[in-house]
C-alpha cells in the first residue's frame, strides 16, 4: 500500500471514531444507585415505579418546543410498571389545544394513562398530575390538596390509582406535586394526603415532586407515615443540568410490608429540568 492510500485509510478511521464518540442533543442517561440493595440474592422485585416532573414536555434547552417523544424515551428505557408524572398539560394553548399530554405519553409508552387537572390554564385547558400504568386501572380518583386558607396559594392535586399485579395482588399508587412556595402549605397539603391514603386497605406507594429537601419539616412529617426508597441517601434531582436538590421521591406506607430492592436517579438532562427517580419494590 503506498503512502497516500495509507494516509487515506488512517483518516477514515479517525473520522469514524469521532462520529461514534460524538453526542447529540440528548446525551445517554447515567443511572446512579441511591439506596443499598436489601438482600439482592433473595429479593425479586414485584414492581418498578417511577416519578418524573416532565416540565410540560418542554426541554430546558428547546425554547418553547414540546418534545413528548423525549419524555417517552426516558420512560421506555427505564421500563417502569407505574409512573407518576408532574407538570402535565391537557388541551392548553401553550402545549397544543388538541394535545392531551398524558394520553399522548400513554400511546408512546404503551401504558394506560390517567390525568387529574390541578388548575385551569389561561386560554383554556388544564395543568396537573398524571399516572401511567402498565396494568389496567381497577380504580382511579383525584383528590384536592388545597393551600392553607390562611395563607393562600395554588391548588394542587393527588392522582390515585389501584392496579392488580400479575400474581393477583393489588397495589395503590399515588402521585402528587406539592406547593413550591410555602412549607406551611406543603404541611397542610400532606395532612390531607395522609388522611386519604391511610384509608386504603392495599399497599400504598406514593411518588412525586414534593418541593422539599430531606431535611425539611415537610419530609420529616412524611417520614412519620411513609418510608422513602432512598432513605437517608437521596441523590439530587433538581436541576437536571446541575442537580443540587433532592425534591423528587418515592415512598411507601410504614404499615405496609414492602422492601426496597433498588432506588435510582436517572441522570438525563435533556428532556426536563428534573431527573426521574426509579425504584424496584418487593411487596409482602
């Protein structure tokens, strides 16, 4: 082989290497283990759950663009059985007057979708919480989590569904998004939340954006009734580009027999300004 041919071959290899190593607008997610695995040799998870604040399907770097397929890819890659979604739009001008984001994400993930509107949006439509489920919904309901009347603030909601797992056991899954401005309002809201969920007779899993740090009064109060999957080692979930605050959690009622097989934060910084949390759980 002459020198010109040898140089041409070398240049082609270099170009292929650079292309293979380049990254697009959606970098590959990094998964970080949050909680120590409990007896992994004996525990096989019954349920994989996820919580994800999707920011209206509007990537922080995309201007006003909505990119629901990007959200769906994150969910599909995680392969959850149940997903709690926050900041979801339904038929709004800003996200598309004909677009029901929960329903659309249900189609993109091949999951059942349930939406609860927390507040009306200027120009029409609703903004609120949604749940995606791999299994058919046996029951579903939305509960108002009002702000403390003495303080005032935004109305929040909790979406609650009941599903049957393949072995026939039933589980209640709830998703919410608490007030982002006032701890007093968050405490008021979790009092209502707790009273609703304490009445359920099946195991209860609660997930969402609680807008509160692990050291806050809000999380301390929740810890009296629920056990977080990350326990005392909760990785930050906000902001996605520079995560410093752990405010998104998955938890279960203390009185239920649930074991945490794994709890992870997925470091995917394109699709939303929050990082999703995924937990594998063993029931009973």
